[in-house]
């Protein structure tokens, strides 16, 4: 299903995006050494509930997970990269943490992810990997406009990741979003330009470049959800929800 939002729905999408951005930044500020992942999940629940929103994760049970997920935010640490299930783990100095959050407010969902290093002395390799995903995300957003195609976004993202030296996994990528979290079209993190669905004003997309330092292979944790690098290498993930407008892409989950 591909949804095209009307003006009223787009206004609600902006509210959903602002809420996601605010929650993520609040949780980032609380992600200090010694903080437990389960506390981050509890705070996410409290903030979602206080805003009158609904979690897109807690009851989510897709074919690729052992559902329902049962938590309110994805917390991926170090070699974990996607669908990180919160667990009883206290953050350590130097941990590379990804927070991924999707909520629905007044019937429209927004989805975003941020990666950062906990503590005071981040490794340069970690910062470079995070930067590559952020630059790839910016490149994908820059080409997203009415008349462009999904392949243009995928190619822009992949060009940055490949030129930065990172392998690219094609199993998971970006996606359409709207009244539900995961919709068509799929937005791979690499591809050929001028291919795929043609973008229209009113389309919402969640773009999410993610990489693993030295592999493109994933393994699944015993929890049935958390995806890790097959080699145990570090990982990074950046994501924004954007709206295609007549003048280009509007980033809905940018923290302001």
C-alpha cells in the first residue's frame, strides 16, 4: 500500500515527527554511562503516553521478528544495528548506541533513528561511521522531490556509503509510512537511478541508511529481534521521516 497524504494529514504528520524528534533527543540526553536500557524504554513509554500518542512497536509482530516486540523503543548497542530489543544492560563508556523510535499521533506515524557514542572519548572510527550514515541520509533527502524516483534516493544513499568504504546490506532499508509504520515503497540503501516508483507530493518516506564496519551480513539474537553484525563489528544507523512536497523534501523528524 502506498498512501498519499492530504493537507490535513500532512499537518498531523508534522506533529508526529516533532514528537519523535523531541523524545529521541530527551533520551539521548539521558543516555549516560550507567544508564539501563530498560529505563530508556520506560521513559519512552511515559513520554509517548503523556503526548496522547501510540507506540508503533509494542504490539508489532511482523514476519521477520518473534513478535510482538513488547517494547517502546529500539536500543541497539555496538554490534547490534537494527530492531534492538531493550534489555537489562547498563551503558558503558564508549558504547555506540542507536535509538530508533516510531510513534503514531492522531493516526499518522513518524519514524527516526539516531546513533551516538556514550561517554567522553568517542573513537574516531565510530564518529566516522555515524557521519557516513548522516551524510548518506542527507544525500537521499536532497534528491527527494516530485518526479524523482525511489532509485534516485537509493543511489544517492549508496554512493555515499560505498565511497566511505562500508559494505551495504540490502535486506532492510527505508520505507513508506503514513497511517501505519511500514508501507510501500521499499527504499533500499543502494540502487540505480531513474528506477522504481515516481515520487508524488503527499508521499511520506522513512529513509534509513545503516552500516556495519566490515560486513554486510546480519545475525539474529536469541530474542528473535535484535540484528547484529555477523563479525561482531560496530554499527551505525540514521533515519528521518520526510514528506514529499511541491518544493522538495520536508524533514519531519528534525530536532528543532
